[in-house]
């Protein structure tokens, strides 16, 4: 959500357009194995309609505690992550379907850096965090410790295995523009409120952000969820719907949401993840129901 907001601010400033292609913005970066940056637009990146392979499956191919410990300090440059992704064939021609891919936002961060000449992290700090006073949200980078105080994360890698402390970010996919930020529930709520109430984007840019495409139902998204630019629209059981986004990694799940009128927001998280798939599905369902109940409760 943060990087998408910065991109849309650059669109407002006429430094970008959503219909610019990846090849125009990052020449020669997306090519090979049927991938064609000439056919992928910035809009495709932000709403996950590019068809690009999700690199995260390659940086953690084995789901085990041993693999986690062996790889957690490895640092990849964004261009290396994209190069991994484009070794795989695309899932579909750009703009014809929907599939979540972290590669899209690695590329979006690269676009921000190309256009501004500064890091995407600094652009997020200056354009989003400071204007909204989000003092407890930042990008830790390669620092080995998180700001205190913080929650502890634990991941069970197998159904009968031990809970493994996974609090330290997993560097292979916790350093890029697709998911390198840390923060608090209060800051996430303040960000969403500022976004919906017009403190970050002009009405036309926010309307573009809210323009959605259909997406398949899966364990992460309830029926009727649609994908916008950096956020999702999900129907509420009481009518209407909410805007927001989720996040997950080793040992945690987060769901941040706000009603479309900006009057009510909620962020829920859990900091232990089970190894049994059925239990994991129930955990996902509980978080979804918590969000729905919080946003639907009587004022």
C-alpha cells in the first residue's frame, strides 16, 4: 500500500503514467522465458495482473526450519530477485488474469528509484510516514534487530514440529519494496485513515487506486474480493465493504482494513503460525471474521 501510494503521487506529479510499460521504465529488466516488459504496464504491476512469477518460491524452496536458518541472512538485490522470476514462464499474458506476485512490487520499487533518483524507502518516509506522523513505522533494512518493543514471531514448519522463533526478518524476501516495512497496528490504522480521507492522494489518483479487477477466491481472500492498485476491496457481511491489505511471513499474519467511508478501521495480527494446513486455514478464517466483526459492529 505504501509503495503504491508513492507511485500514484508520482503520477499526480506527471512524472509517471500508469500505462507506461516496464520496458520503457526499466529497459531490459523483464525479458526471457516468454516474459515481455513491453506488454506489462505499471498498472499491471500495482494490481497484480502482470503474470510475472513470484520470486519468493525460489528464495525459500524448502519449507523447513533448517532451510530458514540456513538462508535467513542472505541478501539479494532487487535486480537479482527479478532475474529469478523471469527465468520462469509467465502465468498468463499481461492484463488477462490476476495472480499475486511479490515480483510486481520489487519492480515498482525499482521504478520509484529510477524516476526519483532516491531509494524507495526514503520516498516512503518523506511522502507518507512523516506527513502522517507515523513514528513507529520504518524500513529496518539489514539491521539485525527490530525496534523495541516488538512482538515475537514463531513458525511451526511441520504439523508435529516445534515452534521456531522467526522474529528476525527473513532477508531474502523481507528487504524489498514488496514487504520490508515494520510498524504498529495503530500506525497502520492511521495510514489507512489518512489515505481514505485524502491526506495522501488527490481524488482522481485515489479513484484509480480503488478501481478494481476480479480475482479468484483463495485462503487469503474471501469471496467477492477485488484487487485495486496496492489494496483490495472486500465485501462486509453487514453490507458495503472495506479497503485494505494483508501481510504474512514466517510466524505472523496481519490484516489491515478500513471502511470505504473512512469512519472505522482495524488491524489484526497473529504472531504464531501452525504447520498443519487445516489449522492454518482456520487461523486465516478467524482473522477474516475478526475484521468483519470489528467493522460491522454497531457504532
